[in-house]
C-alpha cells in the first residue's frame, strides 16, 4: 500500500527513482520471472512494448524508458508523453504502444517487477528509416551505339545502409556502391558502367533497393540509343527467279536507323550506272535487262550517326529458247529417245559448270531427261543380271544330272564263279580245259550282278 500511495502522488516520478532496483538483478528463486521481446519498427509507425510475468503473484509491474523514466506504473502513466498508450494491463502483463516512432525513441526499455528481491529485464527498440529519395542519374541522356555510359543511383538518409541492385530489363547487372554516413543516417550511391547497343534503345534500367524498412522500392530510366542505319536490298521482280535478258528487274532498298536515314541512294560498284536504269527514291528499275548490266549495285543510307550499305550482285542469263517442232509427221520411239538423251546430256554439262544461258538452267527438262536415262540404264542392268543367273543355274542342273547317272551306273559289288583250273596251268585256257567238268563247264560260267 505504501508503494501505491507513492505512485499516485504528484511527485511519483521523482520518488520512484529511489525504488529502482539494481541493474539486471537475478530472478527470484520461486520461479517468478519477466519475459519480453525486442522491437523493430519503421520510423513513423507504431511500436508495441510488452512486459509479461510468469507465475504471477500480483506483484507490481512498471515500464521505464532508456532514460530510466517511468512510462507506466501498473495502469498509470506518470510520463507526460501522449504517444504512449496503455494497450493491456493485468497481473501478468503490461503492454504499451508508442505511436509516431522516431529515431530518438531507439534504445533499451526496462520492465521491472517489484518482488523481493526486485526483478528487471530490458527490451531493445530498433528504429528503421527507409531511404528518403531514390534517384537515377545518367551521364548522357542520349547515347550512341557502342558507347560506354555511366549511371548512378542514390538512396539518401536511410538506416541502416541500403543495398542497391541494378537490372537492365530482366537481366541483373553489377554496380559499385559507396556508403556515406551522416550522423545516424546513411547515403548509398551505386555506379553502373554500361556499353549500349541498338538493341538497348527503349529498354528500362532499374535501380532496386534492398532495405528492411521498405519493399519493392525502385526507380527506372529508359535508355535512348542512336545508331547507324540498317540496310537491306529486296528483289521485287522477278520473285525468286532468274534475271533473264530482255526481262525487267525491280529492286527496293529498305533502311532503318535512329534517327531515320535522311538520304538513300543507289550506285554501281566499280562502274557507272547504265543510262536506262531508273532510280526513284529507294527503288531501282531496269526495264530491259542485257548482259552489259552485270555487276554489283549498292544501296547506301546515312543519318547523323553514320553511313551503311548493302550490295546486290546482278547476273543476266540468256533468254529462254524454244525447240522447233519436228518437220516429219511421224516419229518413232527410238528417235524420240535419242533426241531426249542428247538434250539431257547438254543440260547436265551446262548445269555443272558456270551457266552461260538460261537454257542451261532449265531444270524441268534436265530432271526429266536424267530420269529417263537412269531408267533405261537400270532396265538394261537388270536384264543382263537375270540372264547370267539363268545360265549359271542351268549349268549347275546339268552337272548334277551327269554326276547322278555316273554314280548310279558304278555303284554295287560283283560276284563271279570262275572255272576251277589246275593251279599249275600255264595259262587261262589250259586252266579252263583242265578244270572240273572240262570244256562243258566253261560254257556254264555265269556272272551275277547284285
């Protein structure tokens, strides 16, 4: 009761200073203790400080600021700072909010529990300050293709220091950062060196900040790159065809650059432009081609950055020729085959060397003639091979028949009954005469074939 009377008196704040316990005393042995957590808050937002008691025995809880001034004693606020508001008070918890937090509010806040002996624990409040400004500065607003430019991104007055990342489109780039400290604040500047090309024109360069106080803070600048013209020559007529003598030729020159080309012109390389060639702006027209037009034609385009060109090589072929119809009314198949073969042989030779006429590049006649020739060769080859195989088979059959008959006639065993003559006969006749039965037996001699 004595402590409560002091808390409600006018000089409560002054008197309570004598009741502050010794710094960081040990908890009481009965297990009653204080619990709190550190607080991190962004400048200008609301911080909440909580002092909680485990195994509460209705002891008094109070909260002190970093200057050891009492903010709340139980549910009473002696400190004249309306930014502190009581959120919850009970025997086991004292929770206080602090609105509009500033850097000066950062520090240690103490929770005290009046037990015997008293207990004390502190919580640390950390105040984060997001960058005030994020600015990209480009050394040159307009860059030329192939030029190296310098970009700087600055994040001012943050706490802690920020980390700056660079992106060109979706690709991350590496920059070089420099940190400066002003009092409790940090200013970070990151430098990026970038060599630009025509493909970078209109691409955004993004400066992104990594900081615990802010998410997705970024700024960007779009690159503006100027470059020389890009030139192409298109053949309008004939479309993907041969340029034959006597036929027209139409070419178009396309040029694109930044800034847009101011001048497009045609010229003939290493020779004068023929008088019958008509040039109209980016178009070139030759109504009646002839072989004197052979050569290289160049289209040139220029702008403030420079000049570019593209070439077209013209080769004029002979006009197509028509084979006259035969004079006779009847034609034979051999004659037709002979003529086709001659035509095919000529086209093939013309195709393998540099063509001198359009007739030599008549691919339809060439393919038909070659196909007929190849078919005839294949038919002859098959006939010869068939004949050879038939002869070989017939010869083998004849040989097998002869051998069979030979072996059939000489197969078996012979048994003969000879007349038994005298062993001491001088010759075979004498032996037969002297044999048993005499001459008559010799007539009965038989031979058996088994």
